[in-house]
């Protein structure tokens, strides 16, 4: 997730030798040309999701999906006191019953001094990894495979809740960091600090070491290498990697930002010929509406993503949803349309991989009604269906987030405390229940299920013709 645009409230060697920057860029260019076509042909019928222009393909057919975010999947899957495999199996069964076939999952995490960050985390220190959490990711993927689900795994985080880019710098800069929402460092100082990562060679080295380890990891349960596992749809470079928070930082970081994207794409493609690569970007709001930079950032990325947060962006007021919903909905539709147009120009698929809305009155408890949340989900799903009928690049969506059987442990503490294992859809830096879809949210689940059923039979104008 991302900060409120006004207050900054958050929700949520480099390549080991011969691969220098020029070499990596060349690899990335090659992978978007003839190599990509060869890869698609070889993968037909293999179970891997591929890209053909504005569409995803799976075993020769156009692949579209209804998805969810479940950041805590590896945590539930861990064979440790903080895990709960029985709950994970039930959550996957419940999601499958709704027609959800794609899960966006935290595939990383850095143990951090940041106040509202996860503990434990996968990276304990540079080069040392939590075996239980990696085993948890193995278990998650093995169970998803049984249910014909696809995973999108993000490999770090721009925000603090899983450690992220600020922590990667902390590991290598002598211990310097700032906390999000620290009054001594008001917005956009945290975002500008985090974005220094793209030009920090030492911090990127730690990141690249992790990427290499995970991409080449062998699943301890299925005995399949991650790079050969069709359960994984895409590697995602980060959760919401912004080029900065201030306009000055974005301009200053643009070259380093795009260089990091291109170099990481090249690294992954040098190790893995099977999987798609995505950026995990919010879209225009994640670049202060710098359209040219968003387009440039996706030059070597396989598909475009957009995240939609009307409350965080002050498009609606949770204290007056009735009075502000319609004006917010107009802005949401304009945001959707703008990203469809960019995806057309890029000739790549588009996924709305995060979208969320508050419960009535901005309250968090599972028994609070979801009147306007349901209206928002209906708006997003209708937009996806209309876009598919019109044969646009839209391929699917992932709502934020599945809370399932998780429940906040406190009534007097709005966020998840370190070491807690309640695991709702909202990460530890956010109000627990803020954007979660719980297993008791029957009306919201009905919308998800109906949308999934329609997507199975939906035909585009081009396909009908």
C-alpha cells in the first residue's frame, strides 16, 4: 500500500561478476525480442503464464483471473510456532471456492529496526535467511499447485512493514534509517530516503544476493526449482517501488530507478527463462503523475500494474462515504482509463493488483457493514469486465486483501505488534481490519465469486468477431 497523499500515512559484486550494467541491459533488450518469442513457443502447454502482446497466455489460451493479496502466506506456511499450516490450507480452499486463482504474496522481508516492521523476516542479515519462512513459502507454493493457483512474488518493499529498501540501506550504511510517520521526518522524507536505494550499490548487492538465492531455490516439498515451477506466474521486483516522494527526488532518481529495474530484469532473465517479470508499481500516483517516467520504467517489464486507493489518496472521506463516494468513483474510473491507455501504448497486459476500500464509517471490526466497500468492488469488477469485452490489455485484478479467519488481537492497539500471529490482510503498520476481507464478509465474497464466474465465459469483441 501507499501513503496518504497529504499526510504521508502509510498502509503498507551487484550481479556476481561478469554481468555489468551494459551487459545486463543488453540481456533485458534481448529478452523482449526474439528470445521472448522463442520462450513463448517452448512454454506452450507447459503451465507457465506467458505474454503475447496485450494478453497473458496459459497453455495456448488467453489467461485472465480474479486474484487476491495474501501477504502472510509464507508465515502461515512456516513449520514454526508463528505458522499455522492448517489455517493456510483452509484459507486457500476458501479462496479457491470463490474462484480466486491468483495470489500476490510477500516473497521477501528484511529483519529491521523500523518500528512497524515484521519480525521474524526472511533475511535475518545479509546472506543469512530464515529457514522456517523459506519452508513456509515452499509449503504455500506446493498447496497452490494442488489448487491450480498462480503466485506473484514480490522481492522487496518500498515501505517499512517488511523491512524493505530502507532496511537494505541500513544493513550497509552504518545503521542509518528513518521511520515512516516520524514527526522529525515528515512526508515525503521517508519516501525520499527509501528511494536512495536505487543508487546504493552496497544495498543493491544485498538485494541481488537474495534474488539469486530465491530464483534458484529448490522447493523442499515438491523438489522443483523455483525457476522451473509454473505455479509462479511472475517475479515482482518490489512492492510499490516509487522513484521518490518529492518531485525533486523523483527527477534526481529517475535514471538510477530505471537502471535498477533494467538491471534486475536482466539478472532474473539470466537465471530464469520461464517466468514473467513485473514491477509492482502503483502507476501514476506512485510517480507523482509523471507519465513519461512510468512508461520508461516499464520498457523491459512484461506487464503494467496499477494500484487503486481512493481513501489513501483523499478521493473519498471515510467519515462521509455517502457524500464523497460518487466523486471518488469518477476519479477511480479516470485512473483506470489512463492506465488502460498506457498499457495499449506499451502493448502489454495490465493488472489492477491492489485495490481496497474502508468499511462503513471507517471502522475496522469484522461485524461493521461493507456497504460502500461492496460498491467499490462492484465498480472495479465492472470496469475489468467492460475492459475485457472491449479487448483492452486488462487481464485481471487482485483485491487487497484476504483476511480470512484472521482477527486483530487487540481493541486498544490499532496495528499488529511485533511477533503477533493473527495475520489479517492489513500489514503491521496499518489498522487491523482496515482493508481486510474476512471470512464472514458474505456480501463482498458474493461479489468476488460472481465476478469470477462471469470472467470464465466473458468474450471480447475481437474474440466474438
